[in-house]
C-alpha cells in the first residue's frame, strides 16, 4: 500500500522523453512506482487534466532572506519550486557588516532576529538547518556581505589582515 497515489496525470519525468498518462505511487516520501492502474493508498490525488512534474529549481532566489521568518516558503511551493539557490548576486543576509548598527540592519530588524544569527555565515547556516522549511534552500555567502563584514563600507583596498 502506498502512502500517496497520484492518479491519471500527464507525467513529465524531466528526462526530455515524451509525456505519458499514468499514476505515481509514493511510499515513505519517495516514488515507489510509476505505471498505469496503480491501486491502494492512504491518500489519493486525482490528477486528471493536470500535469505532474519533478520539482523546479529556482537558480537565483533570495529565499535566504526570508526562510527564517517564513519557513514554509509557500510562494515557492505554490509555483512548483522545491529547491531555491540563493546568494549568487553577491548579497547574503550573513555575515553582517562589522560596523553595522543592529537596529538598522534589514535582515535583523526586518525578520525580528538577533545579530547573533547573522553575525557569521556559520551562525546563519546553523539557524537555517534548524528550520523545518517547506522547500530546500541552498545558499552561497555573498562576496559583498563578506567584504562588508571584513572592512565595513570603506571605499579602499582591504588590508592584508582583512
């Protein structure tokens, strides 16, 4: 018996092969079988007239800015996005600038968190791991965030120590 059965959908499997009509049996959170005429499940979803696809990847997101406050990431799930990649633009919530006033740092004040969460990349990533997020989020640590953390907003070359 499956935990979940998605029946009668147009299945796109993500390999580039043509779509086909069928059923998907899911057991313990994993696809157990794909075929036609599958039966027996605790929950059945009738996908007649719908397309069933693998989750989409948002390869340039800012989900890292919101995952601690809105961990369900419903805006992603409702679009079929199951994985978001953040930090490519050079920006990331952590680490915060060495000379930042915690009361004015958007990611601190806006999300009601303490600077302890955003003080380093490690503390931020540890906090992200504790959140039961609605989708997967992977993040780069932005080069501009690293620069600000090391030397503030000064318009100069970094020192050897920085």
